[in-house]
C-alpha cells in the first residue's frame, strides 16, 4: 500500500498549489480520504475530507478544496490564496485503510 503525495513547494503569498495523492495498492474510491497538515511545533490538523467532517480550521474554509479522479486513483487538494500560516507538511490519509502518505512540504513565503 502506498499513498504518494506530490505538488508541494515554495509559493508566494496569494498564490495557489494543487497537491496530489496517488493511491497505489488501494482503491481510494472505497475510502473516505482526508488531507491533514502539520506545522512545526503544532499538532496535525484536518483541513479537508471527502467524508462528512466539517471541523476544518476557519482559516482554510473557502480556500481549500478536495477532489478526486477515480480513473487515476488520485485525490487532490486545491489551495488558493495561500498565506504564510499555511506553511506545513501536508499529508493525505485513507480512513478505511488507516494509512498515511509520506507528506509533502508547502512553504508560503515572499
């Protein structure tokens, strides 16, 4: 089983990034998929999900959107109007498999 994240990097404030999470050996369509992030010194927090959870930070609502492509077995996180406080390692998680990806670094800085 693998969840391979990509798409992270350095972006200026106000910019956008799309993170990808490719599922290998598991069918993400059978699982609730979520994106979490963890900033240095902080706890990991949920930022988007295909499930019923809505307890996302107010700071990301309206800016982050999760989507999926069944044909590519890939989940995406579109992040717009990025802010320095969005800097973190972003992880995807497959709930039914209790499986985490390795994470991808997002840095928002001018």
